[in-house]
C-alpha cells in the first residue's frame, strides 16, 4: 500500500499504522512491523517511517525500544496522557462552570444509580473514609481550596470503581479534573464560603448509603440534587470573583 500525496506524509503513515493495530487486533506489547517492512509496504523513506513512529509515540500509542529485541511496540495510552491531550485541546476554549455542570448533571446521577448494590464493602469503607477531609468547615482559604479538590476526588473515586461503563467513567473523571483545574486557576474558592465542604460531605455520605442499600433511584436523585446545589454555589463564587476582579481594574 503506497501513501498518496506528499503533505504531512508522516501523519498519513501514522494513521495507516493505527489502522493496522485495529485490524490485526494488536495488544499492548505487540511488535509493529519493522522499518524495512513499513518502507517496502508503504513505499516511503526511512525518515518518513521514523517520523510517523515519533507521531505515534507523541500520541501515546507506541513506544520504541533500542538494543537486541528492540523496535516499535504497541502501548496502551494512559488515562493521564488522554486527559492531558484533551486538556490541551480545551486550553484556548472559554469553558464555563455552566458548561461543566451541564455534563455533570447529565452523567453523574446515572453513574451513582449504576453503582447501587454493586460496590464492595471494602470500597464503600474507603469512600466513606475519604469524606473526613471535608466534613468540617474550612478554617482558611487554603484549607477550602484543598476541600474543593478532595470533594472532586470523591467523584473520581466513584468513577474508578470496577464493573462500570468505562466511557462514562472516563468522561466523569475528565470533567472532574477540568473543574478542579478551573477552580484553582480562577481561584473560585476565594469567596470563602466555608460550608461548601460539609454540605458536599453530607450529600456524598447519603449517596453512599443509597448505593449500599441498592436504591438506584435514591442514589440518582441525591446525586442530581447535589449537582444542582454545587452548580449554584460555583456560579455564585465565579460571579463574586469576577466582581472582585472588575473592582480592581
């Protein structure tokens, strides 16, 4: 198979290699065709093959090893890498609190409902233990900042529980990470509304009770109510921070 056209040829080759990975159902650790084989099949130069490999490495889909037994091998992209790439895409987008909560309100209640009656006692105990860090009013702004992060980590922990929908879980973890970054970057914790942590802790504890009881509808309703309340607080904080910024200009 020859690569047609000369524009961005390494990227064309990279796409063909990705197609091979899918078609041949290659798994992480499987070796890709050698440079010589790729050159012959695709009718491209060694430089093009090497550049296409670097493209795939940058995308987190391939790793190269040197020495005896070396070459290019399929690798599984880490979630951290995937989130980083998506975050870079959103870097110049004007993402708002409303944008984030539109996703959270739609998805997080469904996650909570899907977990009802399916979480082990060990995982429930671990989740409940995590609530302690934001069960009390934050005494300082720095403590409140950390409570925001810890509270969002709870949602990521829910999404990481085994047996769920991996796509739903990834989107929720990514959204929580975006919100965490946005909270810190825009300093949305600075209005100092110190009851946020305990309020979230109460919702989280009740959601866990519903999950443990196998009550999917209650878990869904509680998480939906929690998301609505959290959005209202974050919208208010965002407005206060914006007013403070404008008053300084």
